[in-house]
C-alpha cells in the first residue's frame, strides 16, 4: 500500500508537470509528497500554509484534473503541514475547497450547456474577477489599447471601436485586458449581457449543439449577447464550419449595435486559414497592438505581483529580472511565484543569488543588458555632459546632438518603442522619429559622428 500510493502520486505529478511550466512545477509541486490514499481520501504533505494557498488559488484546476485521471472521481484532498517546521506537534490537516465550476471542468465533466433555459436564466459572463483594470499595469507600451478598452466599457452605447481587435504576442496581457473591459462594463451596467469565451470553447459548444440538435438554441443564445468577448480567435483557423457560424453571429451582433471584442496573437492582415468574408469582418473595426512590455511595465508588474504575495523584492533583484524577462508579463509573474516558493522551501531571503538560480531554470540570462539608463549614462559620459542636461529643453548644439544620439541608440540597442523613448526623454513621438532619422542620414556623411556612435556602442557592450 505504501509503495502503491507513492506510485500513484508520482503518476499524478507527471500529469501536472505536463500541464504547467517547469518553474511552476519546481517551485510548488516538487516538494509535495503523498502521505497516503485510502477510502477516497488523498493526504498530501506540503511545506507550509503558504503552499496550500498557492495550490488552491493558482493550481487547483490542474491538480484536480490530475487527481481525477489517476485516482478516479470523488476524491477528497487533505493538506498536511506543520505550523512550526519539523515540529509534528504543530501539525495541521486542512481539507481542500469543494469542487467549483472550474474544477468540475478541469476534471473532465462536460461544461454545462450555456444556451439551455436554466443557463440563460442564471447568466454567467465567465469573467475572472481578478482581471480588472485596477489590477492591470499601465505603461506607454499598452496605453492605446487600455484607453480604448476603458472607453468601450464606460460608454457601451458608442460603437466607434466595433469590433475591437487586440493583438500581440503570448504573455503581453491580452486576456487580462479584454476581460477587464467586460468586468468594467458589468460594473457600470449590471443588466448587460457580457460573455467571455475562448475560441476553443466556442467551437466545442457549436460542435455539441450541432450534434445534439440544439443549433437554433445556440444561435439564439449568442445573438442575445450585448458584449461578446472571444479570446484567441486565431484558433478558428482552417475550421470553416465554425467560422461560418461565427460569421453569422458576428453580423447579427453588429447589425443590432452590440459590442464585439476579439484577441489574437497576430493582426488581421496576417491571419491565415480564414475565409475572406470572415477576414473582412475582423479588419472592419479597430485593431490595436499590445506591444512588447517596456522596462517600466515589467518593473510595475513585478512590484504588483510581489505586493500580492506579501513580499518586498530588493531593487537589484527587480532590475535583474526585468532586464532578463523582456517579452512576457505572464513569465514575470511566474518568476515571482517561483522566487517566493523557493524562498519558503529554503527558509531564506530573496536576493540576487536566489534570483539567478530561479531564472537559470527559465531563461537564458543576458550577460549584459542595454536599457535606456545604460544608453543615457554612456552617451552623457562620452560627450562630457551631465545626464540631466539631456532631459532639458536646451537647444545648444552639443546637448541637442547628444539627445538625438540617445534616442537613436535607445531604439537600436534597447529595442524600445518610439513612444516609450519619447516618454522617457519628455519629447513627442514625432520628435523621436525625426531624431532617429536624422542620425541615420548623417552617419554616412559625417565621419566624426560615425566614430562617436561606434565608440559609445563599444563602451556599452563592455558594460
């Protein structure tokens, strides 16, 4: 029996490992062990109550799915931990929360028919209450999308941006933003029928309705929505029947002045495997990109995630993480979770040494990162100008030239969006465009400027 319950838990861990990131598994599941399984009760040993909170809040769906797959249905989960480490006299046995709607879905039970009479009478918008505008970090890289989203939520009768098509790479905050729009709209208009679905769920519901003869009810349900939010619309690629269904629902909602919000990992112009008439609808509204998060946004996300977990990250740790995790906000959040988990297991402080160990499992560490501060420091040092002078309105030639070099190098080496550069140096977007173009045109013609740029670049590369 002893070996059996350990083997079963190992199988469950393998399932979990396949469905979360390596950093998440290493931080929160590698230290969880099975104490026994009998009478449909599974007792797990966890390091502390902190782990119970994290498993229940963040990973219960995948944990429930793994338990269902390995142990079967109706299993009662019990967490065991010691309030005082290594002191069995302080032991606590805590029952897992009862299965919620999300857990039932995770364990494989079919999602309820959304367009049944019962579902319609007790309408569920399927919005995650955590994904609010208040919990959404803002910066120049997402300012346009956030502003438009808030405008739609606060003025639902205005359909200037309909449909709203938000696109961007994985992990930049698309799902959070589109749900925040729905949540704000519901807060201001409680009777409004707002619905969030993923494209995969939409397809699954359509397929089920078609098979069970409920296709008319399916259409009636979706045509009754006031604000339809569909995530990852690109996943309807090469699915003509589902696309045709979406096309007719889209037309009905548009014609009846209902709001449509879509997200995708690419802009409409790059969508492949879609019928021309569907693409024309996707291109017919407002398309806005969530850009790669700039340094200010990355630091803001780290600070908010740390505050949520009740910790304070040292400034050097924040800089180190923000300079090495540059593409995904979701990955930034995962790193903080891993740091907290590792620190709890090892009973140590979060410092640079721990941060380097955690990031080594997740990303390739940049030996030297060039950001706006680095560019400013090296340019001002090379020209013998006080860094603060670059941010003034001075039109002196030497300061003006140095300022333009900063903008040019920030674009080239820090890969900053032009608007973000303008924000940092207190200049307009047009001014940054002009500065970068001016330097580029002068480089082949002015030998001294070319040598200056090369020398500054070399010093930045050396650190």
